[in-house]
C-alpha cells in the first residue's frame, strides 16, 4: 500500500513523541528519583493503557499460564531490564546522547538474528552495523565528545537498552506471538513487569508514592509513560496501514527529535564528535533497515 499524507504525519508525530520521552526521563531522574520507582509507574501506566486499548478494539485480555513465557520474555527484554538501563544512564548522560544511542536497536538486531539463523548474511547490512560501532566509539573515545564529568561507562550502560530491545525482537521471532496481538502481549508483559517493579521499588526504598503533592518530576514521569505507550499504539496502527518497512523509518525521527528537543528544552549542546556519531548512526540505520516486507 502506498503511504498517504496521513501516514507521513503519523510517522512524524510518533518520532516527536518518542523523542520527547528521553528529555522527560532526564527531568525525572535529575530531581533524585531512582530507576525502580520510575519503572513501577511506567508498568502501571502501560498496563492500564494496553488493557484499555485492547478492550476498545474488541479483543480479550488474557493472562493464561500458557502465555507466561511470552509475557515474561517481553517483560524482561522489552520493558523492565532495558528501561532500568535507560533510566540509570539518564542520570549521567545528556538526553540527546541517549537519543542517539537508542538508534542502535536495528544495528544490534541484525547480528543477533544472524547468530540465531533468522537472517542471511548481507555485506551492506553488516557495514551498517560497523558504522554503529564506530559511532559508539566516537561517543566514548575522544576526551571532548561528552560533557565534562560524564562517566564514559554510562554510554555502555545506555547501549544495553537497545541491545535488549534487539534481543526481544529476535525472541518474538523465535517464540512467536501465540495468536495474540501486540497490545495483548504488552498487557500481559506489563502485569509481570509491575509485579517485578513494585517489590524492587519498595525493597530498595525507591518507591514513588502518587499520594503526595505532585511537582515537575511526577508530571514528567507520567507524561513520559503515557507518551511512550501512545506512540507505541500509533506504531502498531501504522504497521497495519502502511507496512513494517515504512513504519520502521520512525527510528530516524526518534533520534533527530530527541536531540532537538533536548537542545531546545534542556539547553544541551554537543561536540563535533557527537554530531559525527549521530550522522554515522543514522547512516548505519539506513543500511541495516530491511528493504521489503518479507524482511
């Protein structure tokens, strides 16, 4: 199906929405809130939105034990663990840097798929992955690439999130959706994620009570959670309308909007090495993206 202007508009809106999540998370962690507390809020919002959207679409909610491995895999690889890495890194890294690093998802996904036998060897796509590796080196290598006082190790911490997202995609390719759609899976994964996040938040003293007066940080957490899940719902809709290849182009916009929004609203600035890393990352992403619906 040929994309129509509405689909291009949806693509831009999703890119802007996802790009805004990183600066909002930066605001939340800058006030002292910790990862497990933020995770608990994210899982609760995800559970409510995925459940409501599923019911509005006339589909059933299911927590059948037969889907436990599917829900657990998505919860660990797609929400709880990667989000913990992203939130932890957000405390130390500029939001724009994390926006660049998140573009590693498809660059990680391809070599993982190769190792699992899901992909055929492609020199062009391998070169795209190499460009991503060079981009990461530009972020951690030169002394002037990151703002003063930033710990380089947190670039690698942030990179764990896209690596796990890539593993999640390959897990779903291997295990299958078992007849459920994406929002049904996310509902089940959010239930498991919430069951993991609340004890961790309480046990570590990181629980964020919603009952005290709200400030900027609380609204930032809520906004980031709602925006993230709303953008995902739009992504699922767009795949059904315009196909996965067209929809995958949102990855470029997420990085671009994440950097621009961070510059405008957080006053971030970056060295020439960071701009070079972003250019290499986007070029690598272009090479790695699938070229047809079968891919």
